[in-house]
C-alpha cells in the first residue's frame, strides 16, 4: 500500500476563485492543469490569474493539449487527453518536463506510451455525469485494466469525499479531480482525506 504522503494530486481548472485558492493550499503535492481551450481574451485573463497564483504559491502547473503555452509560460508539463494524437518533440521541452496522458483503454495506453508520457490518468474510476454507468470502472475493473501497465497511474473521474479513500485499493500514485476542489469538506492537511 502506498504511503498517504506520496500521493500527488492534479486538479483541472478553467478559472480560479477564493474557495479554490483556499482549498489548493491545503494540499502538499497539488498540481494544476489549466483546462481552457479557447484563445479569447477572457480565457487568457483566466489563465494568467491561475498562473500568478500557482507561481506565488510554488504550485506546478500544466496546460491541456497546448505545447505553445507550456513553452510561453514555462509550465512544468502538459496534459494530453485521449483525443490528442501528435507525437511530442522533446527537443523543445525543458529537462524534467512532465507529459501526462489521459486514457480509457489499452489502445490509448499504447498511444500515450509513444507520446512519451510519464504518468497516465485512467478514467472514469467512479461515477460522474460525464459517463454512463456502464462506462464506470470502479476499483476492480480499474485494477484489472492496469495490471500489466508499466507506468505511473493516476485515478480520474468521480473523485469526491466519499470515493477518494478507495484510491488506496489501486496501485495509483496520484489522484485527479475537477469538481472536488469546490468541496467544503477538504480540511488541512488534505492527505488525511485518504
């Protein structure tokens, strides 16, 4: 079983507010994935607000599917979702640049290995509105799917106060979430949630 303090946390943010800021600072190993795809002025302002907060609080941040922004804002890595098929060009990236991929099946797993990912987020582990019940993995299917995967794994999808403790039943080294960051049940230090 993995020690509680070793888990990393990844939160997907489109914007930031005072509640999110407060909750982010309760995590020791939190990483922000900036999850906005639009290139308009409003989205740019939201990006900048997240980046400023992250830098001020020494929180690593990544961009979703956007290598240009990674280079422009000197991010610690990139999150590439399952639909992103391009092969990365390591020559453009700094040392210790993290490439995180999202997968749902074995085919996508093979694709993300070709893309030089160092961590894979497998989803959906728990129920959430984005997926129907028959797509939910739960712990047993999640473990079966990742049994022979030779890469660090992050559980993603439907993580909340009730489900987060079940992550300990997997071989995950990280947990990803979106809506959970709005929870008033997150106490400091957040690793006690596990």
